[in-house]
C-alpha cells in the first residue's frame, strides 16, 4: 500500500499506474489508514478540505465539503473538532477527505479494524455507494474475509514468508451482497479458507 501510494520506493521492480511509474505521493492516489490521522486543530469541514486548500483548489470548495458532510451523515458537526467525534465519525471524515479531491485510486489500509461492527457496515456501504458514483479504483487490505466478500470484485489472497500472491478469486456477483446468506459468496469464502489452510 505504501509503495502504491508513493510513500516508499521499491527496492526492486517498479510500481506503475496507467503505465507510468509511481515516484512519490500524488493526489490521484488517496490513502486511508487504520487510524483516521485527522489534524486535531482543524474542524470537520477544514479537515475534509485540507488537501484541496493546500493545492489551491478553492473554487466551489465549501459547497463540495457540505455535500460530502451530507453524504457521510455528519451534518451538524461541521464545526466540531476530532476530539469531539467517535472513532467511526472520525473515519468518515477521513473518507471524505480522501475522496473530495477526486482521486483515481483509493487505498484502504485496514481502516475499519478498530470500528464496531455497526459503524463498519455503514462505512463499507458508504464506500460502495461512493465507488459507484465516483468511478474510482479501490484497493482494500483487510484480514476480514466477510468484509472482502461484501466489497470486492477480485480477492487477492496473500501469504507465506516473504509474502506472495497465493491465489486470486474473482467475485463476479451483484451488489448489494450479504455473505451470511448468499451461497455463491459462501463457496468463495470456503475456497479462500481451504487455500489459506494448505
């Protein structure tokens, strides 16, 4: 994830996006971390607009911020500081901050592991909705198979030391999905677990 985001340089080989090498961070690739990493001295609306402000993209920014605050369900919290928000609310702010600059790729690095199951489901569904509207690519690292089955079009199972790709599982099923009841999803889950345990 850090290599794709441009935060680290590869020791061998190369990372490419659209046939161009990744040489450093770029606003076309946004990353959400396990912890929201909000700036504590900025309000919700200022955290969301931070990257756009830094890049000088200020035309219509207040309206865009208001739209994202509405879509993440935090209307009324525009002037709140991160310390006044729950973990799930802070992660929603981080999601809006990641998406407001219209990235081509959204990188999710285990960003729901510290959130309770209700807020996690809400966030996952929100990301699916925004993914459809914004037409971006999402790379999501998770240890939760159910989470992967809920979201992915393709699941890449990693394992071994050093880590390698063990198998790729296509998930060609319509949304919304419910891994609890869908027999096709359960078959993919069982195939993943079987391959993992080999």
